[in-house]
C-alpha cells in the first residue's frame, strides 16, 4: 500500500532528470520501501540526503553570460539536465522574457516535469555585458592622441569622428582596459586612425576596436567677453578662457593672466582669441596729460610740474614740457603720471697748483648739478 503513493510523488518530482536518476529510482523501488526510500535503522543521514530527490523550482529572473539559456539557469534542482540548452539568450546588455507555459513545454521536451512554478507567469532573462559608453570612447581616443603627440592632457585635441561612436556592449569576459595598439595622426590634415585592444579573461583573442576621424590641436586661450576699443585696458570680467585651435591663435596666444590689466593696441571684437601682439602695457602717461617731473641724483630730489608731449608706458622715454622753464626735456616713465629726468652726476674737476719741486698738486672741486629749471 505504501509503494504506489511514493511512485506517484517521485514521478512528479523529477521524471526527466536523466538516466542516472531514473536508474537510481528503479533501484530504490526494487529494494522496497524500508530499504530504498526510507531511512532504515542502519542508514546514515548522508545516505538519506543523497536518496532524496529535490523538486525542481522555477526562478522568476535570471542573468546569463553566454548566448544560450540552460535548464540549470531557469530552474533550481535541475540535476543532470542542468547543462542542456533550451533557448538563445537576448542580445548583450538586454533583457527578455520567457512565458512560463512555453518554458514548461521546452522542459518537458527534455523530460523535466513536475516543476514548481510558484505562480510565476514569465521568467525575466538578462544577458550580462560590459558597457563601453560613447563618451568613454571619445576620451580614450583623445588620450591616445595626446600621448602620441607628447601632450599630457586629453583635451589637447578637438576630436571629430567619421562616424559618431555608439555605446558598445561587449561580452563580459572582455574585462581588460582599452589599450591603444596603433595610433596614426597627421598633424597637417588632422586625420587620425586609432586601434584599441581589450583583453579577455580567457585565452581567446582580444577584442579590437578601430576609430577614424579628424583631431585638431587646441590650446587654452584668453577670449574677449565683449568688444574693446583701442587703448582700452582689459579688466578681469572682460576675459574668459576657452580651448581654441592652435592654427587659429598661432604660437603667440595670450593667457588670461597675461591679458588682464593690459591695454589693447587696436580695436578688438567680442569672442576674439587674444594674441600677445594684440596687447601692450597700459600707458601710465598720456599725451597732453599733466605729469610730475622728478629730478633725482645724489643729494638731490626735485619735483616740477610738466605737460606730456608723448604717451608712454612704464620704461618708455617721453618728452615733457617743464612748465617752470618752458623747455622740453626727455624723461623715463616710472609710474602713473610720473616722469624721471636724469641729472648729471657731480664730477671732480682737477686743477694744478704750483709746487716747490715742480710737481703738480691736485685739488678738487665739485661741479654743480644741472638746474632743475632747465
């Protein structure tokens, strides 16, 4: 009376788990209930666990790494049927679904029955992938070009691809870094051709990726935020920093720290990248401006009001009218509205005095400095 219920229960549990399982089941039944299916007084707990056949249970969601879905992926306790492929996996990095009814039919075709579905209506299948985003590709290409041309920063080049790179989904076994193995770049035309390799975990050949396009070398440039007039002094708010093609600004590009505080040599438009030749030190003295003439020498310091005939920046030599003497003198601009006039250094004048032995006795006198009113 006990053998029939046990037969039914075991058949429902896993009838198609494989030949070895069926043979074990037959052997167990031939031994009788006390020896084959139930733990007798002389059986160990380990033997009892080995003889119990676990019920296959459906999984609600799974992830796979290969292009095939196996029985062991979709159910627990698949036994010897676990390695049997039943479906093709979704595309790399995507998720698909398997209706439970169709999945059970596929399992029955391989003699896997009695699956506990737990009211799951469909199984979600996700195929793992290594994602290489398009912005990562752009950064890697720019970095490879910068290193190839002796630059430290990846933003040294403005890169334009022949075909815009798309986000790539690679097999998860491609776990290595993107290593540039071939970099060609013509600086004249800007054309580039870069090949990368991504090593895998196995002994398979690495994945190769190739990209072509145009890369233009760029530099940090001081760019005008507004238009300025000739002789206007640039303020901090007038200048911003942008990456500009080196061919546009040349080799004398001006940095922001150089441009601020300088004076425009000519009218400049908004958005224009500044060159060193466009800038000059600001005039500290302007034409027709009232200035202070400074006469300074050893033991002498005089100041006189004057009127500038020329404009000039620090260090420039300009002509100034001495308003006291009405004479024009040349001086060096040393500050805003200040011009220094050189004064002759007092000199020793030698004279001969008669001596008893005919030798010349030398006496000295100091020549007076030039008048400040000259």
